[in-house]
């Protein structure tokens, strides 16, 4: 499996409709791989669609989960599949 394929699989796991996101350790891995595969342009696009959620079971612990989700315009939602298409177009 290539670095690009691994990155795309991690990104697909960041779908906000399938789960509330991935823990920080996977987000950091995705950021590192994004830099290797797509460079600064990919990182900028990734930050644009990056959303976080607090999935803490109680107030004593903070658990931040990361997803790829956003809007290009009122009619175009960007989820991981669309995000990967945008990356491929870079």
C-alpha cells in the first residue's frame, strides 16, 4: 500500500456522518502524510475542512475527535470523498 493510499484510508475514516471523528494521534499521522504527499497546498486545504468535536464521556477528561467536513458554498458539502477528489486535482 502506498503512502497516498494510506492517507486516503485515514481520511475516509474521518467522515462526520459515520463517526464523530478520529483521535488526535490519527489526525497527527494524517497531517504528516498530507505534508509528504500533497505538501503545503494539501495542508492548507485540510485545515479548511478540519472540524473538531469534544467526545468526552464526562467533564473530567477532554477527548477531541477530528473530522473532514465543511461547505464550499450553501449547496456543496465536502466530506472525505469529495476532499480526496479536491486533493487529486491539486
